[in-house]
């Protein structure tokens, strides 16, 4: 018996996640560190995760959806290239997903899926124009314009981390110089925190560096404790984010920017600096547009791709089961 439950899968560079989702609510979930042995190894991981959250006797879900980093051609369902995951170039992800689970399958860029989740069930509900930005290992996102989820040619729209923020600067994961992602992603924030620790071994971050690798979260923890160097790092991160967000306001004229991803856990610390930079850099009509944290937090992509998979079920014939 088919139900309104969908399997939602999230392919990340460090973690894979699986969930059962019904109407925007995560019913069960499981996660594991990503197997870097390639697509077939990861597909085995997903089968095991789903088996753990949907044991024998569970009513079969009606669809399966996976969100993944890109570039990902969601029209053909084929991975173009994932900089953080070797061996996936040219992999027919949607076909393998459908064959693995015997269900209609949808594959979507992780940022676009999260944007859809926040638009339909999160902070952007009832809006007609929305930009979602996930700030984590990289920067991705998705855009809603005129009440429609923007996909672009080959479903590759919404790569909001890859416009040039400065002509000179760090090299991005995509290979270009000066991308928004290269300046403001969590990895860039972490690099600046490690550099600060190296400059002053006796500092808060320097003492952490003596026992473990300094990451962005250590700078956030230090800022919450009032450490001046950490507060300066948070202010710098907020300025980069605010400059990037101002450009996105000009490009898409949204009613709201929603910020998700791991760095958004420090939103309360970052928001004043983000707002100050937007007020400095944005043209007057855009300065009052609110920036809000994602309401669904880490579940935005899972909720979004589940909703997209269920919507596709109505127009996609169900494939035969393996036993038929």
C-alpha cells in the first residue's frame, strides 16, 4: 500500500543522511560518515540507513528523493561534478536511486532542495520571492522568484556561492579566485581562525590549537565567551556574509533571505554585522529586506527533497518492483 511518506536522502561530503518524511515532518532519521569509496559504496550506505529506519512491516514509501551538492544535472539526473566527492562524475544518480529502492526518484541540488523546504514548511512560507543560502563547508542555495522555484538550464540555477566577491582573494573549491564561498564559507572562517591561533599561541584559539585542530566553531565559542580575537573573527565573517547577501538582494529582489547551514548556528552573533554591511552596500530599496535563520535547520534539505519527490509521484509512473 502506497503512503504519503517519502524517503529523503542527503549526500554530503562528510555525512550521508536518510529520513522518512511526511508533510514536512521528519518521522525517523539515521546518518553515517560518507564512504569516500565512490557511488556504489555510498548507495550501499543509503540502503543500510533506510533499512534501519524503515524495518520490515513498515508501509512502503511512495517516492524517494536525494539532495546532493553539484553541479548536478537534475533534468537528466546525472552528476556533472562534485568537488568534494571524487568518483561521481557522470554517475546516473536518479536511475540508480530508482533501481535501488524500486520507487519513483527525484534528485535535486542540496541548496535548491533546502530552499524548497524552507519555502513550503519553514521560514519562507507564504512568500513569493525568497533566497535561501546555506553557509557550511561551502555556500549553496536556492531561489524562489514570482512564486516558482528557480531551476535554470539543466536544473543548475541557484549556485549563489560562486559569484565573484573580490577580484583577488582565496581560491574557491570550484577553482576560481574570489568567490563568495571562498571568503565566507565555514571552511574559510575556520582557516582564518587557525591563522589567528598561529599568530598568538597564548590566546584562546592558540590554546585550543595545542590540543586539536581549530575550526570555525571554536571562534564562535570564544566570541560567546567575550574573547576579543574571536569577536573580531565573527565580525569579519559577518561582513563577508553581508556583502554577499547585498549582491543577492540586487540580483533577485527577494522578500527575505533565509540563512541555513552550520555557520547559521551563530546567527545571533552574526546578524548585527550582516545587517550593518547590507545597510552599507545595498541600494536603498533593498536595505530593509529581512535576513532570518532557517526554521528547519539541518532538516531543510530532507524536507524539501521529500516534498519534491512526492510532487513528482503524481506525474511519474511507479517502476515495477524487483520481484515482478
